[in-house]
């Protein structure tokens, strides 16, 4: 009869292999947050208030599944080639993960693309990447649990207010970091 220790190397290998399998986007966020070229902002979902009178119960339920948003702001304005290279790196990760486009916004020289991965009825992550013509860019990741795209779009159309005290402190932090 074989002892259970016979399977120990196999179990350790499986644990190691699973632990090393990281999400490239999350890995990018971790690496970038350690770089002096980036400024990191972690925003709780509670910062945004929605007009609950204009949203149906299902959409309100969906909003509560949104946990947080992480944002990276690239702040190195001194090396244009490095800035373009870093933007291309972030863009490549989004394209390699086969994110689906949710919406694109072009306004006054800024371009922002919102993407998601998975089934439109059960999204756990929305990623946005925005830039201007000088490749100053921002990348963000919204985390939730089984968020429906239609509910998310409907909810964002009815943003009632953003907690000014929290956004002011975030904007002040960005200004002092630059």
C-alpha cells in the first residue's frame, strides 16, 4: 500500500502552477504601481451616488455588486518615447486578453475605450484606457461580481452625484504627485 506522501510532489506542483498563473492586467497594475512613472488611485464604489428613483430594482442590485475601481495615471511627461512604449504595452495586454468593446468616447482630443471580458450578463471586470494626442494616458479597472453590461450602462446614465469631498482629495493627491 502506497502512502499519501507519494502524491506530495504532484500536489505541490499543482499548487505552484496555479499560483503562478496570474492575470496579465492585474500583474500590469501591480508592476505599474511600483513604478515612479505612475500615480495609483484606488476608488471605492461608494464615491458615486446614483439617482435611485430613475433606476429599476435590478439595476440598483447590479450597482451594489461593483466593489472598487483602480486607476493608474502615467505621469512621466519628460520622455515621449517611453510614454508611447508604456501606452502600447497596456494596449497590447487589453488586446491580448480579447476584451470586448463596451464603448468609445472621443472628446476634445481625448480618446477613452471601455472594454470588458466575458459574458455581457456576468462581467467581473471592466477596463478602460484613455489617452490624449501626446500619449498622456490613464488606465482603470472596475471590479464587480456578475455585473450586467446593460445595467451598468443604464446606471452610468443616471449618476446623480459624486462625493465632492472624496474627489477633491483624489484630485489634490494627483496635483501633488505631478
